C-alpha cells in the first residue's frame, strides 16, 4: 500500500497481477478494485468519503483462485 495522506482522494499500491483488491476504510466501508497486469491498483474514494489522519486502512487481495492475501494495515498520515 502506498503512503496514505488525509488529503488523498484515492488509495493505491501493488498486489498480485489481476487480483481483486479490497480496501477496508476505518468506518468499515469496503472499496473494491482490480490490480492490472503488472499488479498496480488504485481505488478512488466515493463522493462524500474522506480520510482522517491516524485512522487505519486495511487492504487485502484475492487472486483468481480466491486465495486471500494477508491483510496489510496502513495508518493515514
């Protein structure tokens, strides 16, 4: 997961290529996106959503066989 700042309108990072990526915000909302062929992913916040400093975002991925990665926690700065 790339560094997440409270001013960001998107969250990005890298995962296994073509995997589904799930971003769990501090309020429990889940945003979903797909990593590209090189494993890069980016998900935009929905209208009205914001990031608050010191909160934690959790990210995990599932590959095409539905194997789930470890969850990574990243603090918003």
